[in-house]
């Protein structure tokens, strides 16, 4: 792994675990890049935005559901690799964010949910990555619908989830693991899994080409996936069945959340410089900075907003999406 992404991953776990009273030391002894000079204030001018959603516990992913006009937010609540069964998903009324309901919580109603990360909504079902399994819940009731166990396939750090043009579910595996005290290793392989029906298989594997794959999003206009690796400054494109990727833009690296907009542009977050950026063709343009540890974003299509989970701060912050 590259040194800089390693330090960023170390910061991600250390600060997330601070609420547990765990003092963690970077595995490479280095310091993580400081937050942007813009501090906590985004550097874009916009109309008044909704107040941040506060009181979360290591929020990793946001998904907006236009059918319910609601946000679903996954919360790790601890170390990202620990099977502690205390992760949860909260549903937030997008029109009135003060109205929040814990939809799913590990350890309650017989539910297992350890460290939920990326999510995708298909109809009435939320599919969520959870370390080495993908779990599906009814978005209205929180009832468990299905579990696809992938530990037997060597899944290590299932991260982001997206639906492809074929209707199958694709999941990135970053390949890393964190101990309870925060020591990071890379025992797994950098891979993209696919679930068809209720069966999982490896769609693509390559440590050198995927480089700690994190964000994944379907680019319908070009019949391909966009990939945002944590371990490389290169955003890439990949088509299912291909054995290689194509670099489409270069940026700060340390990428996490990735979403394709209806107008063909894409949004991507970076831990390397605490930013969110717009990808337009092969150009990556900074939208805002001062966003410490910005994780897996959700796009509110009704209000033209992007909801950014701030992993270390326990909140979700909004930004306006500028017109093309």
C-alpha cells in the first residue's frame, strides 16, 4: 500500500475508535494530512442549507430514497473491522431531518449488523456491506430479508455497493483489516464481488489495478462502473467482464464516496485533502474543502443536495450541487 492512504486509513480508525477510549498509533508512524485551510467551512457559496444531522456514531454511508423522501445513514459505531454487533442504520426524514428513526440495530430483534458501510436501495430493500457479508433489510420495517455470507470467499473489508446495468449488485473489497486496537493489515485481496440472485462471485480481482477499491458507482450513459480507490490518485472506469481498468482522471487520492449525477457528472470525496470534487468528463474540479474524513455520500435528487457523512465528527453535512 502507498504510505499516504495507509496513514489516512489509520486516521479513519483511530478517530472513529476515540469514542471507545482506544488510543491508536499510526501503523507507519507518520502523520495524516491536516484538514484543509478552509477549516470546517465549505469553500463554495450557496443558499442556506439544512442544518447538519448530528449525534451519529461513525457514519459511513448515506443513501437518499426519493420514494420515501428519506435518507438512510449507516453507522459503524466502533472499529470498522470489529464484529461487535452494534452497528445501525438510521432513517431520516429529508423534509424534516429532526425526525429520525433507527431502522436496524445490531443485537436487537435478532438482527446481526456489525460495521455497516456502503448501501444501495433496490425497491423496498436496502443492501448493506458488513465486513464479510452483505445484508438486506426491508426499508420500511427494518426486517431482515436476506444475508449473503462471503467470508468463505475471503472477503475482508466489503466497502461500497452499487447496482450495475445488468441488475446485479457489485461490492468493493478494500482488502484491509483493523484489529480491536486499530492496527491495520492487508490480509485480503483488492476485489470487486458481484451478487446475482443470492449467490456471490468474484467479478474482478487485482491489487495492482484496483489499489484498495473504495467507491463504486454505475455510469449508465457509458455502460460502465466508475471506481474511486483509496490507495491511488487515479479515478478509473471498469466494465464487467474486463480484466483491466481505464484511468479517467487524476486527483488528490484517498477517495471514498462516489456518485454519478443525472447530468453525467460525478461527485467524489477525498480524505487526502478533506474535499469533495466534481468529475466532468476527464476533469476533476474541487467543489468544497474543509470536510474532515468525508465518507460515502448520498445525492438528494429532489433538492439538488449532496449529503456528506463526516466519519470522524459523527454528523452528516449538506452541500448544494451546482448546475452544469
